[in-house]
C-alpha cells in the first residue's frame, strides 16, 4: 500500500490516482472499486454513478485544470488530488490556494505526481495537507522539509496573516 | 538602508541551511542534477561555459560598506579576487567552486546578504533608480516600496515555479531611470490622477521585456492606491502562473500572455482575480510602510551652503576634474551635496568588473564621504549618493588612483555589456572584446565629450542581458555558421521615452564594429544642430543616412526593407 504524508505523519493509503486507459472514454470506463482519485473528466461524466458507490469520493486535477470545474461539487469530494506533471510546473500551487481561499474547501488536498522533498514547504503553505511523493523520495526524511523555515513573509493558507501584521509592535 | 531584524536574519540563515542540505544530498547522490537545478538557480548558482557562476543579490542596488568588504573577502577566498556587477544590480562571481557555494552563502548571511531568487522562474531582484532618495526630481523614495516587494517576493510559496523569470522595477521620479517599461511589471509612483483623494499609489505597467521579443509594458491600471500593492501583485502573478505558456520557454514570459489576450482582457482577468484579494490580510498598513521607511530616512546631512568655494576653484583650475564633474557628478536634493558615479568602464576591463581592492577602496570612500552606503546602477557602475561638494575633489583624486574615475558617464564608452561568450554558455558571440575595441577606438576624451550624450549597449545573444534594444546604438552578437557576427540596432532609448531600437540590416564581423560605430557617429557630427544629441538627430533625419554610411564600401547586400525584422523573428 502506498505510503503518503498526511497531516504531517506517514500513513498507508490505498487511494491512488486512476488514469483513463488509452482508448477508454470517461462516459463508459469501468469505475475502479474502492478508494480512488478519479480524473476530472470521469468525475464530470459520472458524478452520480460515483456517488452511488458510497465511498468518499476523490478527484484529481491535472495542472491545466482549474478548481472552477469542481467548485460546485466540493461538498461531495473528500480528497482533491492536484497533479504535478513536472515539479517545475507551478500551477498546482495556485489551484490549492484557490481551493482553500476562494472555495473554502476543507477536505484533503493531496499533491500527486512529481512531488519532491524540496517543494513540500511551499505546498503546505498553499494548502496541501497530503503528499504522495515520487517513488524515489525518502518519505521519512521528507518530514523534515516542513520545518525548513521558521517563519514566512506572505499571507498564505497555513498563516493567513502576513509577517508585517505579526511582527512585534 | 533596510536593517534585518531577528526574523529577517533567521529567514536567510534557514535558507543557507536548506541549500547546504540540498547540496549535501546532491553530492551524496540523493538529489539528481535535474532535480537540483531549479533549486540551485534560485540560490543564484549557474553552471556555465567554464564552470559555476554565483549571482549574489544586491536588492534594488543598495550596498553597505561592510557588505562590499564582505564581497571583496569572499571574492578573494572563494573566487579570483574580483566580481562583476550586472544590469540588475546584482554581483556575479565567475569562478567559484561548486561545492563551496554553501560557504559563500553562509559568509554573506553574516552581513544580511544572500542569493535568493537571483535566477530561476520566480520573482527576481526588484530594481530601481540608483539616485533613489537623493534625486531632485523624485516624488518619493522608491526604496521602501522595493523592500516591501522584496519581502513579499522572498520565498513566495505560490510563485516559485512560474512559467518563466519575473522582473519588477519601480520608479518614483519624474525621469525614469529604472527602465520600468522593459520589465514584467513596472511600477510608477504617482498621486491619484483624478485629484479627488490626494492618495498616492502606482501606475501599473505589465508585459514589458527585452530578450528575443522586445516589448514595452502596457498600462494595466492607471492608479493603484499603495495599500493594495501586494494584493494586486498577487493577482497579476496568479493570472500569469495559471495561464502563462509553459510549452515553449521562448513564449513563456508574461509579455506573450498579455499580447495573446490583449491588454484589456488581461487587465480584466487581473481585476477579477484581485476582486477576491483586495482588502484581505495582505493589504498594506501605514504602520508597515512607516517601519520600513524609517530605515531609509535621510542620513544626518550637515547644513551647508549650496555653493562651495573650494569646489568652484577646483572646477575652474583643474580641467580633468571639471570633465569628470560634468559627466559623473549628479544633482542632489540637499544643498551642498552631490551624488557621483564611480565608473566601472575603461579599456582592458569588462564593463561592470571590479577587483577586491577596488571594492575595499569604494567601501572606504563610502565610509569617509557618503554615510557608508553605495548603490549599483543598472548601467553597471557604482554610485556614492551623498557626498559633500567640498569633498568631491578629494574623492575624485582617490577614485582616480583606483581606476574608478573614467569621466564618461552617459557617453559612448559607458557601455552596458553582458559577460558574453567568454563566460556565458547562452551567448552566441563574445561581447567584452567588442566593448574593449570600442574603448580603444574612442579613447580620446575630448572627442567623446564632443559626441556627447549617447548610449551604446552590447548583448552576446538574444536574451539581451546587455539591454541593446534600449540603447541609441545596440550591438547584438549572433551566430552564423559557428562564426561571431554582430547585428546593429539604431534608435533605442531608455527613460521616459523608452523605445526599442530597429535593426539596420545584415550583421557585421567583429573587426568591422568600431568602424561602423564611427560611421554612425560621423553622420551625427555632420548633421547635428548645436543643441542636438545623437538620438535627436537620428529622430529628425531618420535612419537612412546612418544605414547608408554604415554599409558604405562594405561588400554586403543592401537589405530589403523588412529583411532585418524577419531575421530577428527567426533567430
């Protein structure tokens, strides 16, 4: 079972991103059993089927897919995966911030794909609370990445007040 | 200048520890070269033609004397005893050892310096006017705003992996000395143009940039009240981060997005995003502005008469001093004081280069004559901003002994020039030998002063680090069949009339460049009226006479009208 970081701890988690097999269509593909993260297209096409299965729903957004597409559904989605096709593709940071700040999403936001030790600190600041690291990463060591900086200048999800409103008067 | 408190200091100390750990993991084989690359770039470390290059941040060009001394010490200990000032106020070490770079950053952190975000696809060092705080024509001191932007951009968690690099410049004077319209975001400090509120804020330009597709920034908002500065920057960056192109690095700058959408639609998207952020917690407070601005309070100037008799006598009696004053000394808002430029341009030395000894000499001059501070100009010179007129002759004498008093600021040989093909792996051609050939050809000071105000900038490739697009005469190195050639542009300008120059035709061989420049100058000298600068004559008579003379007697096909533009687009 894949080991992920969830709320600062390493846990086993069965939920893996489901990718549409080549040639399959979102309308007709067989839905995977159990906990999963569905591609946006499948979720949009099969929302009612998925909810009828009864398991807490999960959906993943690719880096070119904005949270607007699922904004109205967020109350029914337990986990939103945000995919990083390459770690240098930074769109997912804005996606997470919009999910938290704009749409007040309180479920899990999980970074998936090219998720590396050295990006975890920023990801957490932007509202990610779960991280499925790339297979070659040292998950135990990665836990230390959340302590990289003792403070931060900007307002963000983990600290809504910018430093200038928190400096000792 | 801004002084770190314990939180600011902790932040850069944490950064050193993070970088040290990343380099250690890399050397232990746990962090691949590919995965390290964006991380080291965001700490200023490039791998170039001969090895690593380390770019150190000089935020908005401000250096304290102790920082300059530390740079001298680091250059001796970890490099070859010199450094190179860039067009973005930064300092580059061109010969560090890869594995010693964490030590360099640790040393610099002891004097509140770092290399944070001096490269990579993130928000870079914010730049401004080298005469900030002392220029008679400024509305306000831009530096507190620059520092506020520096803190906002430092480790911004959402915008560390943008489609491409992102540069912000601030101008707060009547005359723009920061080329703000050649930046991704240009901020011009203004009073509410409606006159209704008496409020101050910024005119916001977006989408300027040089490089392969030079474009001037367009106004996205005529007036942004100052307290909204950071939320508005967040909105612009978020639109760019989400929708800027990531499929082609050459089309990834924000200028391409602004062009593709049109500035009205881009502005609409920014405003729509900003509607959610405006008045949020990141809204600036007067208390924060005051806290930062206090560090930029004027130094304890002495009450002095504006005229100094000794200075006037030296001006009268010493021709060489007078020539230097004419070019290198600048007006100051406080009576009896002046700002002066220490030139880093002279034959035999790459523009912007400075030795460790010179750094220490400048630090001494700053301590004795200019309240311990130095500025870096985007023209790759240094500035002492607060010198008593009565001290100018002494400072000139000392600077001259260090080779820092070339009296050519704003003249032909005050060239902006990138390191070029000698060092940079992106370059198509060398640029420093061209600069040196120009220095040799035009070393007669009387001739240079007679030619008067003109800009000549040199870039070794389309990335345009040498700002050749915005100089009256621009030289661009191009590669043709593995040979170095040089394309010439005419008519570029910086300042309030910022203009992109136009290519005059087919490129020239390196040895032809000084002749071509001389030909262009000859046309000007023949045609000028007594009041005209080079650019004025060019604008009045058009570029044709210049082109004709440049190619006269050269065995080269005369270009069709648009031939040259196509060349640039295909380069």
